[in-house]
């Protein structure tokens, strides 16, 4: 767990004094302005604790720490200032949610004690977040397994979209946020309310009527309502709900690393969903990137470039004929899987999941499964 501290002050002599006083006691970096501090957080983070002077040219300490809280809310924030403006103090506490406010001059032992308290606070915050992530992810994975039993097509699509979302975040050098991968994983959970015939038409790329299209595009709202009722998943619910809604990123900063969690999440998920839709319909990857670049979403240029590096899920596979006992997660059915009497059990094109294997085992013990059958296997 990181114990790194960032100290921001526009006075060089103060930074030099802090370096001499603390460099052997904590892992310390310094910045001479709020803008430089934000750059260090974006490029060299994470930091556990940020300590900022209040009165700085261009960006005050209150404004800087409010921006830090927006970008990385887990960072503990403190003010060390020589000025006594009460209104500035109130602004710092209200805008930046300051953990502690210290006055200059501050004795070395007092400053070190405050830093130790700040690092302990960071440990408490991150420990709670890790527990939250693990608990929620476990519950959501169970829901996805259930989705896989009800609709393998929707479950497979969610798996592909999650891979694309994570790959996009990595290509854009974004600090990993648990909400993004989780939102992608549950992005199709609302499909449990859709008819299986409609899901098959969507997965196989068949044309839809206006009524069918409207029904299909309603599934993110269903998922959003389900997720919004779960504590701590409000951001995930909002990201998921925005899959098909009108969005535009033209007014956002060109550097995606400066975006807030929700905006970046909407960008990643929407791009991943559109990439999956286009590639599954047979559009080449290069054409997909150009289509997304010129769309009404007004994607940043760096996102269009990141899309070019994505590998569609259908690539690098070989075809094999296997029996049910050899079926493994990750394979793609190259033909309809049918019962001994010819009843279609799983449509061609579905990716095999653990839950599907369990389901087919039960079916095989009952009505039986026609074997062997063709699958696509990753190389």
C-alpha cells in the first residue's frame, strides 16, 4: 500500500526545508504549483497524502485540493498555510474536504504527527474500498453466472465488453477504477427481461424492427434501476444506464486522465459497446475506429487511436470438433448445439462459460446432447 506524500507550495525555500526535514522519514515529492501537483498525481500517482499551501498564484490551495478530491477521492488532503483568512479556510474545508488544517510555522514533530495520522486515515479508506470491491465483485460475478444460465448470449457480450473496457483504460494510461470494469461486467444484466428470440437476433446481427430495437435499448435502464438500489453502486448504475443514451464528450478536456470517474466510465463503456456491436456485425477494426472517430459522440483523438489497438474477440481461433466432456470456458460454438431430438439448446456464436457447462451437464443427463459438435478454440 502506498505511503507516498505530495507537498505543494509556491515558495522554493519552503519546499527545500520540507525536503530536508522529511525526506528520510517519508517518501516525499514536491510541486511548486497546483497545476504541477495535478500533473504529478496524474503521471506518478497514486499518493496517499497531499499537503498544500493555501495562497498560491493561479490556483489556490482550496481549488487545488477540490480538484484532487474530484480526480482521486481516496487521497487524504491537508492544508499548511501561513495566512489566516477565515473564508479561505471555510472554502478549503468545504470544497476539498480537508482532513486537517495546519498553520505556518509548523513544528517538525507536529507536522510529522499530522502526516502519520493522514497516512493512517488513507489506510482506513483504502482498506474499506478493497473490501467493498471484493465483496461487490463477488456478488456481481454470481449475478453474471445467473445471467449466463438465462441468456448465454448476453453473458458472452458482457464478457467481451469488459475485456474491451479494461484494454481501453490501459491503452489510455488511465488509473484503474473498479467502477469501470464492474460497470462493463453488469452492462447486460438488464437483458434478463428481454425475450430470448430478441437476444439471439441481436447476437447474430439480424436486423430488428423499430419495436424490437426500442425494447433492446431499454435494457440499460432496467439494469440501472436494479443497480441503483445497491449501496455504493450509484456510479456504476449511471455508467451502465448511459450505454445507448445521447452523449457528447466534446466539452471535456482532451486529456482523459483529468476526467472524473463517471465521465471516463461512460466514455469507456460506450466505446466498448459500440466496438463490440460493429465488430460482431463484421466491420473491420480499422473501419470501426474511423466510424467511432466521426460519430456524434465526439470521442477524443486518443480514444480513436486506442480503439485501433483492440483485438476483436473472434480473432486468433482454430476450429475443432469435440465432445461435451472436452468443452471448456472461452471456446466459441461454431454451430447450434442441439439435443438428441434436434431441439436447439444453444445458438452458434455463443462463448462457452462455466455456468453454460454446468447447465449443459444437466441437460445431457436429461434429454441428451448431440455429439460431436464444432467449436472455435483460442490459439
